[in-house]
């Protein structure tokens, strides 16, 4: 399906709920906020529903408070709605909000993860885009909506975070052309870089120390595993969004080909982030554990015995490295 077709569907409908994956990152949050602002310009009723509290590091973004938590809006107008899933490679990553997705009169899936199988009524999936934020920008053009500073800020955050500050291999000429248009609206790139990459709390610094202390090397130091436990979160008085960027500490170690960051979300339940510094496709490993993502950045979950699941993960990597 073409992006113009998605725009046509949006134009014909009035009430929208935007969903994105749990543990929402900068691309998920930035693209969701940007699309909500775009739809508001078209006089559409729109609401964003996140699975959990939005990370405080993105609270500076326009419209950051314009969302609900886990429940449908109470307005009668939302009796029938169109749901738009953004940046979500698999419907299971909507968590509890799958019910909201399934109750929609119409569903749209917009994503750039190549593992996305197309689970909505209408799907636009293109892995050549660096981020879902880029797709939202081009969708905005298809809808005939004018760019402004607020939308520019949200899309910029979506792009800059998913490209790692334009360092990752998903950065291309289109990325820079889009950003050049965004920067015409006085987007403060220095301030944004400080908020999303550089600024850390004392609590996060203590969590970072725990993470570094947990490092374990496998396969002749080609693979490194970093782990954060529930006790680590409790002892340092941190939460899930404080883990943002920690996987890069492991990924940047010399000669490491694959970095694995594992955090305990609740008892015997773990979230896994995988990063590759080579042509190794970590999305294949994630898919084996009901996850997905990109070739160089992917994620999954596992439950049960930690050591047993880790051994399976390392074994699968060793078969392919």
C-alpha cells in the first residue's frame, strides 16, 4: 500500500487513537506526538495511548501531555474510531492495548521495521526509512498539512534518536534532506541533544555503574552481555526509562561485535536489546524469541529462568556469528 493511500484513508475518517510499542523510545514518542499534531491540524479527534508513563526525558516535547493511559477516551465521539499503530513491528508489542487495537472500526499500521508482517487492515511498512518519524513527515506532505515548529521538533527527535545522532547505518540522504526542512523552524538541536543523549541524573549514574559491573563476555569477547535486575532498579531508585542508551556503553567497547542488554521488568520477566556492529543480523535472533527489529538493532522478551534463556540466546548467536 502506498503512503498516499494511507493519507486517503485518514482523510475519510474523523476519530483516531494512536498507539506505539511499550517501552516507547524517541522514535515512538516523537512520531506519535507529531502525527497527533498533524491530525489536529486537519480538525480530527485524536488521542495517544501509551502503555506506561512517558519517559521524563521527552517531557519537553510539544503535546507531551496529550495522551491517556491504557483506557479509551470517555468522549462519546470515540464510540467508533480508527487506530493507527506507529513504530510497532509486532502487535504483541502493544501489550495490554491490543484490545484497543482489536476493537477499532479500522486499523492502520505504519512502520519501518523489516520484520513487521502487516497486522492491520491497512499497512505501510518500508525499512528504507531511518525511522517512523521520517514516514510521518512524508505522510504529512501527502495530507497537505504545513510543517510548523512543534511538528518539526517531534519529528526531529524521532529521527535523531533512531539514527543515534545520525551515526547509525540507517542514516541516508533522505534523512538529511528531511532534517534540513525541519531545521527551518528554529529547532534547538543543541538543547535536544542535551535532553536525549547527554543529560543524566545521579540515580542513572548509579544505575550505569551497576550495568558496567554486570558485563560478561562470550565467544572470545565478540559478544558482550549487560544486565540490570529489579534489585538494581530498586536500590538506585531508577526506572525503565533510565536504561535509555546503556546498551551503547557495551556496544562501543573495542572489538565487540554484538552487544546484549537485558533488564528485568518484573520477576522472571526480561526485556532484551540487541545491537550489532557488523553485518550480523540481530533481528533474526530477536525473531526466534518472538521479537523483531532491524538488522543492527532489535529486541525481544523472555520469561523464566534467566541463565537458561541466556544460554539459548548465546547458542543461537554462536551458530550464526
